[in-house]
């Protein structure tokens, strides 16, 4: 019965990592879109 006390998933840390990953992806997409829109031909 010791195995029932070991959590298989740490929901707090997992949620934080998913949120950070989502924020990083959103920022990267915004940076790429900004670079595409501000691209000026010489």
C-alpha cells in the first residue's frame, strides 16, 4: 500500500511548465509576425 501514496503526476509543476511553454510560443509567434510585417525591401 506504499505505492498508493506516491503521486505519479505533479499537477502544480506540470501546469506551470505548460503555461510557460504557451507564453514562450506566443511570444515567438508574435516576434516572427512582427519581423515579417516590418520587412522592407531595399
